[in-house]
C-alpha cells in the first residue's frame, strides 16, 4: 500500500530523492510562502488604509458641516441673545458653546485615528510560523 504523498511524487518521501530535488522542493515551498505572505500583507494594509480613510473623511466632514452649522446657528443665537444682553456678550457665549462642540468632534476623530494600525499583525505572525516551519523542515 502506497501513501498519497508518494503517489503525488513528493520527493521528500522517496528514499532515492537527491539533494537537488529536495532543495528544489524547499525553494518552491518558500517561494509559495513568500507570495502568500505578500498577498496577506496587501490585504491587511488595504483594510487599515480604509480605516484611516474613514477617519480622515470623518474629520473632513465634521469640519465642513461644523463650519456651516457654526456660522448659521451662531448668527441665530447671537440675534436671540441680543434681545436680553449686549450683542458682544451674546457672540462670546455662542462662540464658547461651539468651541466645546468642536472639541468633542476632534476627540471622536482622534479616537477613530487611534484605531488605525499600519502594522500587518497577521502577516508578521504567519511569517514567524513559516520561519519556524522552515527550520524544522531543514533539520
């Protein structure tokens, strides 16, 4: 009874495999591993770039919308407060309120940006596993 590896022509199971055949097989395996690791790294980096893009979009959108909201609501609030106090004080109060809102938006953007991780964690882990595998295979 022959095993599947021998039937597939795996030189590592043949007793008469030459050193050249074994080296060729190892080189092919390493080449395949390197290609797979590169593909995994690309996927991970694309995911992290998407996260960074979403965070940047949130910053940009918050700034754009915040500008118009600040402008029009500030005008409305200043006119409303002008009926009970001088316009200068009304404008100062409105500006302080919008400063708090801007701070909250900046903190939300910062939190999203802190989630960004440019290091391909899974790729690093699998490369370590591959190195360990190659060491055991070559011994």
